[in-house]
C-alpha cells in the first residue's frame, strides 16, 4: 500500500511539472509572436511610436500644425509623388523614409476623406481625424502603408480596404462608426502580410468585417467595447477569441481588455542641473490604463546611470562636468512605449577657497618668493596678480618679484581660477623692511618677552608651597 502511494505521488508530480511546462510554452508563444516588428516597414513604424511627440517629423524635427483639409484622392505612384511635392508632405516614398500625411482634419459627408489606389510607394498616415465621412479612408490595390494614431468617428466606414499587401493598421481609434474597419480580399498573392493590431473599437455598429475569403487579415490585440469574454489570469488579454463578422471566418485570438493607448507622463521629464559631486535622484512617473509592464523602464546611458522598476534614476558613479543626454522609455503590458528625453548637466559653479596667509614680511635685499595656495575640487587652472610690473605669478601660484624691491608696503590683488572660470580674489600685503630695522624689531621683541618669561617663572616658584623633608 505504501509503495503504491509513493508511485502515485511521483505520477502526480510529473503531471504537474508537464502542465506548468506546457502553460509556459503557451504564454511564450502567445506573446513572442505578437511583436510589431514583423517586417522592415513595421520596424520603421515601431521606431516612430517610441517618440514622445508624434506630430514632429523624424527628419525635420518641426512640429506640424493641425489642418482642416479637403478630401485627398491619389491614383498611382506618380500622382502620389506629385501631390506630395505640391502639399509639402515629407518623405521620399522609401521604406525608411515614407511619405508622411499627418494632422489633417477631414469631414466629407457624402464621400471619402482619403482615397489611395494603385500605389507601391511607402506612406504613413498619422494623427489624422476623419469625422462624418461616408468612408474615412479607402485603400485599394496598393502596397506598403501604415495607418497609425488616427481617429475615425461617426463615419459610414472608418477604413475600407482590399487587394492590399504590407499594410499595418495600428493604434487607431474607431468610435461610433456604422462599420469601423471593412476588409475585402487581402491581396492578390494571398501572402497574408497585413496586420491590424492595438486598435480601439468602441460603440461601432460592426467593429470589423472581413470578407477576404479564403485568406484573412492578421488581427490581434485589439480592443472591442462589445467583447463579452473574461480575463481570468489577469494578463490583460481576453481568454476567448473575438469573432470577426464576415465571410472569412476570421477572429482576433487575443482581444485586449483595455484600450491600447500609450502611457502618459504624470510630469514630463525636464532637464536637470547638478553641482559637481552632488548625486542625481530623479523620480519619473508615468500612468496608463493598461498597467505598466513590470520592469520595463529602460535608459540609454547605463555607464553612469541606472533606473529602477519605479522609474527612479540615479547615478552609479562619479559624474564629471558634462552634459548627459538621457533617453528613457517605459512600456505598458501591450508593449506600447512612451519615451522621454532630457539632459543632466553637471556644473562646477563653486569658487576656490583661499588657503594662504594675507601678509608677508621680508627683508630688503632678498627676492620675493612666496608659494600661494587655493583649494578647488576641479583644481586651480591659473593664477593672476594685478601688479605685473613688480611681480610675476606662475600657474602653480608661486609669487616672485621681478627685481629687488625697495623698502615699503606692496598691496596686491591675487586671483586663483578653476577650469570653469570660478575665481577667488584675495588682497595680500607684501612688506619689505630694512635689515637693521628688522633686527631692531626682533631685539625689542626679545627684550620684552624674555624678562616677562623669567618674571613669570619666579612668581610661580615663590607661590609653590615648600615640601617637608
């Protein structure tokens, strides 16, 4: 009996180990395959999302103002090139420098907002708002497009597209449309190269319909306000797929439980200035409805700084006088990043401290040779003296006379400066006395002090009580 119980325990333990192993593999496969970087063009898009200001073009660095625009209709690459030149759209149409259409507000009740057909150039539609159109954006028979950070509201169709390849629909909001996203045949070759991820569908008649039979689009990690599933394991992903309306029998296998919005700064990072030798302690704080993804704070300069799981940045070693450009990134559970940039400037603004006497007396006939001293954390770079006719001073603070000085009193202003132009200024006296006068003064002092010392000793001896034999 005892032997059977032991065998049973072993079998149970093996079963538990196998179950944990399988769950781990499932979680790894689930998220490991859901990266935005599935192709070169998506790599570009992911790099754009890491920037804190989407309305600034990566090449020009100039913020783009919002524009109320007429509808845009493009048919063919040459038409795209011409309109890009006429409208001042940045980019060249390549994978790493796509044409950029951004910050447009378009409302066309009986037609489309943007229609693009028969193109192969790369383009990026960013931060546009399509409101009250029959069709917000129409994409037909084209390749190489990204639609990101756009808002589609109160349209008949938010986006309608078909016969397309290498199209990424990401981080868009579809609100109160009759149909949020309509998908026709995905592409002529059936390569299944179109991705619909991290979008938000709220209060639409139909969120997505996919008639791309027999091939369907890659839909995953989108938020649907009408999703009725649960999240028992609290990983912010629904436990059951979201069925997509249409002939393709498509579904979103990983519906998001929160709207996939990027984090926001509670207080945006600002430049910091430190006094030399002072430590850095800068606590950053970001908030997001999808929870932050645990230990996801990243910092570009780990040679001098570190950042902990709560966003606290500290220096890990001595910081020399310099400007340190820092780039910090934090992501939420959907791996949507927020990036901040700021500079830590280390400065030495404290002047040196004087570390020498103020008055120096010397006998006539001897050259002046005085070593002056000042202290500074950055060291003393150079010394200056105001009377260059009679005196010279070296870079080490050694003061000398240019010739044998006459008897008298010489008042000098001496400056000691560190490498950052912080200066201590001191007035000193150099007194040249005659040798006879010097001896007389010395003898007078001795004549006064020696008798005084002898008299004090006698008084002490007289007042001491006599000792008994």
